[in-house]
C-alpha cells in the first residue's frame, strides 16, 4: 500500500483546521489502496490553531504536526513539511479549503496511472479577487517568464502532489530564501496541470496584503533571474550612447553656427535622467547584494518549538 502525506501550512487558521480535516479525511478515506497522513505546520499562529491541531492529533493517529517558534512564512512551512515527509506521494494543500481536496484523487491518478512525476492545480478564474490585484499578478507572470529560463505558470497555486523522487530533488536545493513556484519548475520532471475554479475563502481573509505580494514578486524575480542586473548595464550603455550622439550634434552646431549659451532646462533634464538611472541601477545591485548577504548567513529556514514527529531538526539543508 502506497503512503501519501498531506502537508498543510496553517497561519491563524483556528476556525478552519477542524473543518479542513473533517472534509479532507472524509474524501481521502474513500480512496482505496493508499494510506494518508496529515502534516500540519503551525506557522507561529496567534490564535488557537495549535490547540486545534493538537486536539486532532490526540484523536487521530494519522495527524502529525510541527509548530514554529514564530511566523516564518508559508515558504518555510512548505519546506518543513517536505522535510518531515516520508511518504511515496507528497501533497501540499492550503488549510482554508481554497484548494479542493476532491482533486487529490485526480492527482493520484495522474501520477500512478498516467505516469507523471507531479500533478499541480491551476486556477482558471480569479473571481472574488480585487481587479487591480489580478492584473498585477498577470503582469508579474509575464515579466518573470520573459526574464527567466524557468516557466512559471499563470494561475498556478501551491496545490501539488509529487513523487518521493521529486521531493528529494527539491530538498536538495540549499537556498534559504525559497521561491517554491520557481523551484517546482526548476527541478524539472513531468507535471500534469489540472484546472479548477477559484474558491472563495469561507472564513477569515487572505493572509497576503498587497505589499506582501509585491515583496513576493521581487523575491521571485531575484531568486530566478539576474536579468535586472543586465538591465542596469543596458540602461547605462543606452544613456551614454545617447549622450555621445548629443555631444556630436552640439559639436557640429558649435562649429557651424558658433557657440550657443542657453540650454539650462536640457542640462537639468539630462542630469536628473542620468541621476535617476544611476540610483535605480544601484538599487537593483543592492537587491541582489542583500539576498547574497542573507544567503551567506546560512540560517535555518525554520525553527520549531513543538512537534510530534521524532527526529525532526530545525530546517537547514
Ligand atoms: N500561510 C502560512 N504562513 C503565512 C501565511 C499563510 O502558513 O505566513 C498559510 C495559510 O494558513 C493558508 C495558506 O498558507 O493555509 C495560504 O494562505 P492564504 O489563504 O492567506 O493565501 P491565498 O489563498 O490568498 O493565496
Ligand atoms: Mg487562501
């Protein structure tokens, strides 16, 4: 009998965990030939999430949990779950029931019958999401796919089942600042995409503010492409090229018509323009430098305080 681990990152999901467990376990209990384990990651929640999870663990042998010492973010949660998993098939799924657990059956089919290495869900509609947010999301996917070699699918959510082999490959990537959407693509393997309609959150609201999504986008871009650094070089070249042409024009004008004074606005404009580009380029270099710096500290990806999994260590490759 094959084993399946369901990794569930939870941050302030006190109202959802029990509901999630009930619904999901009733669905998976109908799937024959597999045994399912839940690994709940309490990502430093401030509500009663941990208490609820512990309650579930007391009643059900197949509930494992890891509780972080503070909020480390969903990326750290997913990593901890993958690290703790031992099953043949590993699935990451949200606690808020926005990822329909009914798809687990289709995912198992894709891997074990159709022979894929992983199966991932893709949202086809962004109903119930603010317009401005979805258009920024689209812009982000367009940009990152133009700039980097890995292809990051628009609408892909972190709801995915993988084989043990693929999970091990993911755990082999040592970076501390993790961008899973890119990592899943980077490791390769065959992925089947299944589509689903956006499900609105039952209780609570998305943990993502606009600002945190913006930071996430910058993280994603810097983690998977160094193209912005080249952009700085390109800008520099174009501007100095333009300056040189301008110099030639002025030189010729002076030789033909004699000296001209005037030109105060143009001087200022050019100065500001070049100044702006220099500052922007420094900023881009700074972004990469900051990440290099953080990465060089090689800190653990998560620190846990409580768990019912034996032998778990704080997260570092
Ligand atoms: N989550 C987490 N740590 C965080 C933020 C979110 O573990 O710092 C979990 C959250 O409990 C949920 C999942 O990640 O199970 C997705 O979060 P959310 O629903 O807020 O994001 P969205 O569905 O809007 O992408
Ligand atoms: Mg959600």
